[in-house]
C-alpha cells in the first residue's frame, strides 16, 4: 500500500474510534498511563485547532496521525478470557520525548485541548519515560508554588514537597506523546480510593522502575514502541471492567480490526496454524493467542469463564495520580 493511502487509512481508524463513545483511549507507558472515555450522552467540545479529538468537562484527547504511526491490534489472555486493544506505535528511533528525570516547569500550556487552559502552567513530573511526558497543569497560585518548590528534584524523593500535597492540589494531568495528548480534569482519588468512572490516570512507581515501555504480555513488534491505545467496546466487559452479557457483535467488530492491524503470524496461529521455524513471535505470545482462541470459542458457545481474584488485568494498578 502506498504511504499516502496507508496514512489516510490510519487517520480514518482514529476518526472512527473517536466518533464511537463506546471506545476508550489510553496514552502512556508501563507504569504511567492516562485514560480518556466518555458517556454516550455526554456533551463534547470540538478542539480549537486541526487536531483530531474532543474535550469534555472531565478530560480531553487530541491526536495527530503521524506519517510513521503504526496501529497494532492484539488480544491478550486473562483469567476471564481475554483483553483487546489497538496499540498506536512509533518506531523506537522516532518516539522519544524529553526524558526529564526531575520535576521541571515548562511554562504556559499553549497546546492545551481547551483554550481556557492555555494559560495554565505545565510541569513535567520527571518520570524519564521514553515515549511519554507525564505532566500536570494548574492555574492555582498555591499549587504552582508547591510545584515550583519541588522542581529540580525527582518526584518520588522523600523530601519533595509535591508528593504529600498532590491529591489535595489535584492539578490537571496532561500526558504527552509524539502523536498527541490526553488530559484528565477529575480530582485525584485519595489513599485507598478508586478511579472515577471517566478519564483518569495511574502512576505506579513499582512498574516504572522496570524501565519497560509496555507489558510483556503485549505483542508489540520489535523496534516499535506503543505510545497510546484504542480500546474498542469489549464483548463481555464494560469500560470499568465489570461483566456484561456477551455481545457477539462487539466480538466480530474487533476481529475486523485484528484482521487488518494484527500480527499475521499470530493470527494464523490463533486459527490453528503451527508456528514456523522462521517465525518472529515469542512462545509466550503463541501460548496466549491459543488461550484466547479457546476462551472465545467457549463464549461463542454460550459458556462463561470464572475469573480469579485480581487476575483479570494485564498490569496491576495500585496508585492513582
């Protein structure tokens, strides 16, 4: 396919997903991620520029279809059956962001999704992620003073004044990548709190220390880095992970995406082919797609699978930001 035609197809994929309120989005890295979602009847505001996306009163998403953006559709095996997503990947040598290792003031956020936020002061949290800058933004003078007091130091340093006050300040969270941004306006849940039903973020120090760009369960091609993800409606779970009645139409809709944007070798194995000696996929991913195929066959027969406690996510989430 010609480069221009492929770029148009990727742009169409983004536009169609943005138009569907049943689709959720993520932007981030292993251990730090921002999620955007909206209700079907939730008012949305168009962006004031040429970027694709929208804003609500709870958050925003703004995307640009870079010429080298590569969608990778995949399914991963979990205790209840499977998860699915389309990772939005860039080449490893073209995805890098700032890689700041300390909290850094960046000035007014002139590219904010809403014009009303463009005089808010942006601070990079200094998480030193390859493809994502995890930032916060505020216009509150006391919050700005606190963030400035912690600038120049790692966020998780015991003496950094930001940590004890971050929940109370609840600045906007702004996660940036080469392909765009996700903004979250909802308050940060306190200790022991749960994510709100809508846009939210997770920052997980234990996972950040691994230095990975994505979970080992995610079959991302070598040389590519996922910056964001499309999460179409799931056949047996709602956006918050709660069980719903199995919806075969949702299953079929994702299989269309998998046929177009999935790994051809994994697709063949899922359909019964044997791995080839010259194959490039790992044994772990081969075993996973076979488990997914078995689970989907059971659901399509009208059976369900009981999930074990705490086993139904690709990544643990135990800290909110």
